[in-house]
C-alpha cells in the first residue's frame, strides 16, 4: 500500500469514529434510547387496581331484599355483624314476626349461644302467607313452633358456594337448596331474597317462604 493510500484510509476511519460519536451524543441529548424511554414510561404509569375476585364479591350480602336493610345502626349489615343472631334479627325490620316466634318458643338464648350456624330467616311477608288462624295455632303450640323454627337452622355456617345441596337441620330433617351465584331456593319454593348476611355467630339467608318440616 502507498503512503498516500494509507493516509486516506486512516482519515476515513477517523471520520467514521467521529460520526459515530456525534450520533450517540445526539441520541443521548434527545432523551435516551428507546429502551430507556420505555422503562421511564413504565415507571411513570400508575398501577391498575386489581379486580375483585369472585370470592371477594361473594363475601358480601346479595339479593334484591338487601336494599330494605337499614344503611346504618344496629339493623344494618355492619350492626348485625356485631350481634348474635337472635339479637341481630330483632333489629331487622324484615324479621319482626320471626323474632316474635323465636321469643314465643323460648329459643332466643339457644340461637344466641350457638356457634357457627346458618339460619334461613322467613320475612314478615313469608309468615303472612300462612292463614292467620293456622299461624295463631302454631304460635300457641310451643312444641310445634320449636320444630318449625329449628328446621330453619343448620349446625354449620354455610357460605354461598357451599349452600347448594342437602343440609341437616337442628330439628333433624333435611333442607335441600338448589341454585348458584345469587339465585338460591330452599325446598323448591323458598327463594333467598337477601343472602350471606353475617352476624356474630351465624350466616343468615332471608327467605320468602316459611320452611315446613316433613313431620
């Protein structure tokens, strides 16, 4: 190679290195590389809140009749959660007839002292479906009334996911529940109007029909 050719090659290499340096400097001054920008953008973006899981959703009371429950006070969901079940029911305006029946049967202490039970609680309208003469006769017969009321109680605390199926009651008979999600029916005709209501010692499912034991 001649001296002139060598000089031209060296000059070309120097110019190339200089151009590369200028290019890198320009990228740096304009905000960094694409990877740097992506990292910065990701760090600046706020984290999206996690969606509630189905289990978290089902931890809440559900059903159309839940709207009739007071928003605050002893009869509200938070208020009832602090009291045992018979006391909690006495503060719920939907259940005043049931509370009268429980007192008539002498079951207040029994229900309040029980642990981890499930109660199917008929509304006032559910009791109103029974002819008055029949209801009065039942309320006057403590033994029969006790059997009917204890038929509404299972010795296990049932979450909504565990509700479908056949469950032994304190009376001794079985209650069969069908359905899923937020739609459940006990014994084929008692619809759950407001479910998964928590008290200090029970889970309550408010129903639209009084359950009757087979015997």
